[in-house]
């Protein structure tokens, strides 16, 4: 299977009044053709920063500093001049952001915004771009697309606006789609429809998808592989069946235990991981999860564990993955492969 994207030891640092703060620290992973890769973790774990770093969306002149490398079909994106990077964004790699209402321009019709994306990256006339835009609206399941083409974002429901965002992202047939919390603020029924649409586009168009989410249940149903991030680092990675059947990191287990279980017969308090994600200016010196980990030892508080392979398909960042594997494996999640 061809590797579409290879992220190698990526670090993203932001310039602040407190100095340079590292939001992404040594992250490495690959995305393959036709694959759906899930990236999960709490807010503040670096998921969105990682995805936006791939497209270099931050101001590099005064605000952010990147290191490591990002290879797209073996071409280094961090080495590309900004003008060449513009030809990658939206054409070869597209992104669906969390809030469609703030991402879409309120003073232009949704059709004009899709047409703009097409005209920037493809040599087509306005008439051809309009025809393609209407086809895209139809492809993402918007009824009466010829009429919707002339409507403004405020005239559409939240689900419709999210479908428009996906239409914009897919207009130029990208090889990689990054979906950053694409169902935020939508009701449960619409969330399911949007996720079904992304899975359908993944299979129909054969494009790779990076799905960023808090919801492990969605990952279990839709993704092939999963990366668990905590405070700017990958703490566990592997195939969906590996992670959900044999979780190796206490943080992964905590996330799984936080999923409501339908089979519960009596009212029980939902499990909560103790504490909160620290600020970037207060990163612990040892294992970053140690202050919240029920298994932490002095070694955890002092020494940073490396991300080690425990099998050909699974890796974990923990000093005691071997000693505690049997105990942690008692917490498994009945996933449904997508």
C-alpha cells in the first residue's frame, strides 16, 4: 500500500510571552493510500496543531517554528516555498475544520466558495467550475443542489453547512483529507450522517483520511488505525483491533473507560481520568501522563519513556508496558470494524 504522508519527528513550537512553547513534540506516523487514520486525545493534546502543521497554516515568520519533516509522496512540505505550498493546500491535501459556520464566508454563496476552490487549482472556465460545484453538492448528499448553489451559509442547517465544507474540501479531488472534529456542535443523527459520508467518500474516491476526534467509539467504527496523543506526543498507536482489544497505555485505557456503555443496567457515574491536561508551560519532566496515572512510579516522574514497538503493528510510550499488559488488557472495548 502506497504511503501518502509520512510525518517524521515533527515538532511545532509557538512564540509566546513565556518563550517558545512546544505544542507538538517528536510526532512520527504514516498515512497510506485509501486508509482512515484516527487521531484521538483530550483537548490540548496536540491533535489539531499536528494536522494544521501538515498544511503549514500558522504564521512562520513571527509565530511558529517547525522542525522534523513532513513528506507528501516523498516530497518535503517543510522545504517548499510558500507559493508551491499554496498549490498543495486544497488541491492535494484538503481539510474540514471543526466549525463550518465560522469557516465559510458569510457574504458569499456556498456555490461561489466551491467555485473559487476549483478555479484556484484547476484550469476550468467559470461555467465548468459551476457545473462541477453543483456535482459536488449532489455528491455530498445535498438535495436540490442547483438551488442550494445560490444560497448563503446562514440559510443552511448545521448539517448542510458541514456537507458544504466537505464539498469544498473534495472539489479538487485531494489525495488526503484531514477531518478535524467534523461533527462538532451537530446533533447525534447528523453526526452519524456526516461520518457515514466521510467513510463513503473514503471508499468511493480511494483517498486517505485523517480523522481527528475525541470520540473513540467513532474511531472504532470507521478507522483502520489509531494514534492516541497526549500533551503533544504519541502515547500509543496501532491497528484499531490491536488498540481496542489490547490497550497498552493507561491513558488509552482511561479514554476507553470514559465511553458510556449501553449494556449498563443501573445508573453509574461515568469514569473520569483524574486531573486535567497541563499547560504547555507546565509540562512534567518525566512521563507526561505520570501526574494523572494511577500506576506512576518515581521512575515515571523523572524519566521520559520512549515510544517502543510491542508488536509489528502496535507501539506504546510506557516504562511498564510489559509488566502491566495483562492487567490493562482486562479493559477492552467491543469495537465494530468500519
